[in-house]
């Protein structure tokens, strides 16, 4: 009798496991799968802001009885590992997830994810030259990191299996034609192009507040692919009433210091957007906080950031695109695709944020319109007067 009950117990347990397994499979089959792929890691404020916008859009969809969602987020962490072998392995990891999980939609954030992941998932037009696009991307990805490898190194020769997912891009500054997106039928997204009107208005305020001569402006960035792309937009913009000098991309701290010296010599205000990939004399990354603190200390004219993290990293002021809008709109486009929308819109960013460090404003003796302080206080990007203003370097003192 005991043996009978023991066997019966295991039969009941097995039956329950089967039922639970079927329930899980049924639930998963009813959920729409969305994979969010970030080029970088969540140690960047920008990435966390984008994720916050994504969560906000998901919450709004759930509140309005939207589709049941299964959302996964993957961080490729490419900014912290700017070398070809890491890029290769990171791309292969995402492709494995795509092959195994098969999401209906992929949200790709920032440029490198578009090239390493998005390109292979395109429904390209019949007239598109896939090989030429792949070769161009291959050169771009490897540029400055390694000798250009064969197309199979980054997997650009291996298109994804059908049915291909919908693609939604975010955080792209330049044209998406580089990735073949203009020749594909499954792509929508939101650009991260800077709000140049707001930048010019702020530069005018800084010029009026600065007691010395301002001969023009110059963009200074690192030499990352994103920064190189940023140059195209900078050159294309009408910066009137300012004279815009050619942009400078500094791969090393020596090149960065030379660029700041050049700006001082020519009475130029600096615009800085990308600065996390500058190397020291040993080839190691310079900490962003040290680089921006050094720049604020040595730049004669006011420096304006174009990056959400710039003030937190020690800068005086920034006017940057809001990452939360990028994430929210990207998820809204993903949900629209899941709901069968036939349009594939590509939108421009509308929201921007202002950040300000009051200590650095006062140290430079600038009197700025009160709206800058009020706005930055409202959104939590205002740094009040503090005792320590700079990271002291090279024997300099405050």
C-alpha cells in the first residue's frame, strides 16, 4: 500500500509539472517579445535615461490594456571595450539571442548596435547592394581599432533568418543610410540629432556674459565612430552668428590638450559631446571626470557640453537631447509595429535638457539668464555652489 501511495504521489507531481509547463508555454506564446539592445552599458546616465523612457512607455501601454509584453534588455558594453575582438563577440552574443528567442521587435540604441546587429536583420529592397553596404560598415566598425578584417569577422555576411523582426532605432545622430535602413521595409525610429537652435541660443548667452572676445566656436570630441558621425551634423549646421571652425577629434590626451590650446589661441568657445574614448600616454582611457575637469580648468572661454552627463562629469553647462524621449518614442514605435501599423516613421528628437554647475558659472564670472538655472533645477541637473570646483592637476591650483 505504501508503495502504491508513493507511486501515486510522483504521478500527481508529474501531472502538475506538465500542467504548469503548459501554462507557462501558453503565457509566453501570448506575450509579444521585444529585445532592447544598447551599444553601451548602464554605467552611462544616457543609457539609464533611455531605459527610463522605455519603462514609461510600457507602463502607459499596460494601463491602456495594450499587448502583453516580454521585454529583455541587453547591454553590449562597447564603449568600455573599444576593440575589434570584443565587438565581434558582443555581436555574436546578440545574434545567438535573436536566433534562440526570436523577438518580434528589436529596439537598437546608439550607432554601433545598428551596424553590428541591425544590418543583418534588414528586409532590404531587391535593388539594394548588400555586399557594398556590408563592406562600408566593416571599414567603419574596424576603423582605428584594427586592420579591416574579412566580412565574416563581425558577421556582416550572415543575414538573419526569416521571418525578420521589426527594427526600431534610437540614439542615431547622422543618416541611417549608412546602415542600409533607407533601403529596408522593416525600420522605424527616432534620431538623436542635437537641438541646434537651443545650442545657438545658449552660445549667444555665453558670449554676451563672457567679458572677452569670442571669435567663433569649435567642436571637440574623441575619435569614436559616434563622434566622427557627429562632425557631419556640425559641418552641415548654420551656426550664425558664430563662425564655426572645423571640428577636432582627439584620440589621445595629448591631442585633446593641443585642441584646447588651439581654442584658447583663437578665442573659440568649445562644444563637447563625446569624450569617453580619449587615451592617456599608456593607451588607457582617461577618466571622463578628469578630462572634463582639466578642460574646464584650462579653457579660457566658456565650454558648452552637448551630453547628458557633461555637468555630472565636471562641466559648467550642457544642452543635451533627452534620453528618456528616445526610449519612450522607440517603445511606442515598437508597440505600433506589433499592432500592425504599416507606416515606418523616422522622427526627430523634440525634447532637450539643460544642466548647469553654479560654482563654475560663478568662477568664470558669468551672469546668465535665470531661466537656465530654473530649468536645470526643475529637472534635477543643477549643481549648486560647492567648495571643490576642479580636480587639481599638473600642479595647478584653484
